C-alpha cells in the first residue's frame, strides 16, 4: 500500500513539474513555433519574390507548415506549388482572408523558374491528379452557406474547365 502511495506521489510530482513554467522536467519533444519564416524561406525564389507584396502588408513573413503544398505528376516536366493563405500570418487579415474564403495561388515550374497560373479567394483548393492530368479542385462558400465546388484541369499552360 505504501508503494502505491509513493508511486502516485512521484507521478503527480513529475506531472506538476512538467506542467509548470519553471519546472525542471521537460517533455521529450522541443516546443516549436508553428508560425515560422522557414516555411517561406524554403520556397523557390520566384514564389518568394511574389509573396513580398503580401509580406509588406502582413508584417514579417511567417507561415504554418502546410502553407505550401506540392504536386509533381509522374512523367510530367512540371511541378505545381499551391499556397494557402489561411496558413499565412498577417496583421491585416482582411488583406488575404474573409470569414468565408482566403487567397489561394498555384504556381507551375517553367524550367527557368515558377510562374503564377491560378489565383482566387476560395474556401479551399486541392492539387490532384484526375485521369492522369494535374487538376485543382476548388471549394467555395456561396451566400447563405451554400457550397460550390468545381474542378479545373491543366491544359499545358493554364487550369481550365473541361
């Protein structure tokens, strides 16, 4: 019985130390700020340059891990990068988002860099492959909560409806 009481005391003490700000015990994983400039610094230079106008309005550029998402279709010479501004830190949130949608951009590699091929304020955007073709699926919110969705497919130079 005394062993159980002692074990319980040790467990409670260890938990209290790890939970208190000045405690000596620490978890195995280091705390990481999810809003990091590194999530932007790792983007290709052309995309970072294009982001500079938003960084000026928003403050120091910081983003969450999934701000940028990549699609490299098998057998294609192109790589696509989508940017999701709901994951971008901004003092002037209205510059990039409303309560119903946020700015989204898609870039394509050109061999000499990246160029912007799609930009819109939508609820969500997903890069995907449909029938072997790169595509973007767009979700939006219409007034009164009505949902809309559409798919645009890559035609070699732009995303278009088919």
